[in-house]
C-alpha cells in the first residue's frame, strides 16, 4: 500500500492562503448584499411621516411631503423650494448646524447665500404649544408652520405684531417671500383688520414674483382660503422665515 507524501510547508501555506481568500470573498459578498437592502429600510419611515403631515390639500400648496422627498435643487423660477437629501451646502466646505432639521437643510441649501450676518438658527422660538383661538389667522399660521416643520411662537400677539415679536426672538424677517414664510399684514393692510392686522402663509412664489397664500379667520371654521398678491404688493409685506 502506497502512502501519500506529507505536504510541504509551501503547499500548506498556499492552502491556508486559499482558505483566507475564500473567507474574505464570502464576507465581501455578504456586505454588499446587506448594503443593497439598507435604502429600502430607511425610506419607509420617511414616507409614512410625510403622508401624516400632508394636510393642506390645495393645488398651489406645498406639504411636508415636498420638504422630505424633494431634491437639493432650488427652482427659483417656479417659486418652489426643495430640501436636499444630505446636509452638504452648495459652494461651502462647512455645514451650518441647526437643531431643527428643516431649518438646517434650508440654511445649507436654498438660503445659504442670503442668510443675514450673525444669524442664529437656534434662537428662541417662543413655542409652548398652540395658544391661539381656533380658526383665527394666528391659529392657522401656527398650525401650517408646524406642518412644514418650521418654528412658530405661541404668544406672538395679534397678526400685526408678529413681525416685531419675531425679530425680538431672533427670527429672520424681511420683505422677500419664500415658501413656508409667515406673511405679516399691518393693520388695515390689504383688507386686514384695522385693529388686529393679519397673518397668513406663503404657499407659492410665482415666476413673476407674485405669491399665493393660505389664510384663515374666525368666519371660516378652520378651513383655509387662498389669495394671490402681485410682486409689487408682496414688497409691501413682511415675511418671517425661521
């Protein structure tokens, strides 16, 4: 009976090397398979959350769905504003921090080149819950802002007081409309109340600079209505961004 010769050291090293290579290949294949499955798992909760917040059903209105699922492009010509899938700012190596994820996306995307010097995105919001009477313009402004994921204070005063109160709290306020802004009407301005003023929300900014709103009032039983203002009219109004 013939006996096989014992493998040489060189042969043993080659066998061990082959086993290691096979093990590494199996691990790489498993990692690629797991990585391919991750996006499907991650997307499901975002979609459900977006559907939960899509409450204002109008053809001109943006919802939280638009904010969550949009690309990072900013379509200024159509007035639409979108949020990116990452926090990387355009044309900058530094990502600005903010506690509110929607605000963080905006200051690193759509509004990166327009932020006032020294603006603090984590200023006091004054938010302790919706303290406004049901169906009032202030009640709707608070509700709609939270549907967008943007801040709104609980005790901002009457509609005519919102811009000044917002500035005191550190909000960014100016005369340039952006989708999601609170519109502040002065007393008697564009048919607003002579005593209390009025507030609304910017739902769309047109190519010509006109704005489409969502607004509410005591007589509307919590159902918002919409108006359109020309670009020239919009310049006369104040807008609270965040």
